[in-house]
């Protein structure tokens, strides 16, 4: 069986980190892959076994934490799409700028039941600064639908324990993250014009 890489190894092995996570909201357990755990300052084992959402919030840069957590809680209450760009503090002491896209699902009674998302390290593409929030408009963009499907495929492949297929799905998620970053930057420039 393959051993998960250490957080330092994850950082050294990839220039563009893309991670994914799933949150069982009633149980308050977030399950994250190695890259997502690293970006939030957690050990990969903690991501695999699940941690409360607050453990991930601690990994958000103190200057962005309250705003991101507040916006995320608002999305959890209503369901739907959450998109934000902010800083994280991995355990290697660095500060990373990330783009996160998540979807929160409600049950038939309107209570939050599950969320899943991707987080893309965009540090090399953006100057380190504060939070940039993006409204959830445009949630029907084809690349966003493809990302949702790819996240679901990644979870299924991971459960099937197919490491080669998992690497392929991760590569697609990395590319989708890059493309979505470009779409969001173009939209931001359009709004500023």
C-alpha cells in the first residue's frame, strides 16, 4: 500500500497544489486529501480520518479567517455555491494564496447535510494580499459543472483504491482549477472596467 507523502513532501513535489475535501455536516467531519490537508496546515492522516470544520478554519490566514468563515457559514445556511480567494498557513511556515470552490447541499427539510469542494494553490499567480470574495453568480458555467462531476469521480475512484486513476482525476482537477481561475480573473477585470 502506498504511504501518503508528508506535508513537506507534498509542497516540494507540486508547484500547483489542488486538493479536494468532503464535509459530512451532521457529523462535522471534513475528509480531505493530502494537498487540501497540507494547505490548511494539517497532517495528511488528519485529513484522511476527518476533522471538525474548525480545524480547517484554523489553517486560514488570521487576516482572512473571520471573513471566509462567515461567508462559508452563510453558504452552509442557505446551500449553494461558495467561491473565495484567500490565504492559508500550511505547517511548513509558508503563506499560500488559494482559490476555493465548494458546493453545499441541503436535505429535503432545508438543513445542510453535505458539502464538497476543491482548493487550488494560486500563490505563484497572485501577489500575497488579503481576501477576494467572488459572488456565486455564474454557477452554471460549464467548467463549474465539470468540476462538480470531477470531484464526485475523484471520491468514487479514491473509494475504489485505484491510485493511477486517482492521479489522472487529480490532473484534470488541477487543469479545471487553472481554467476556473482564468475565468474568474477575466470576470473580475470585466467588472472593474
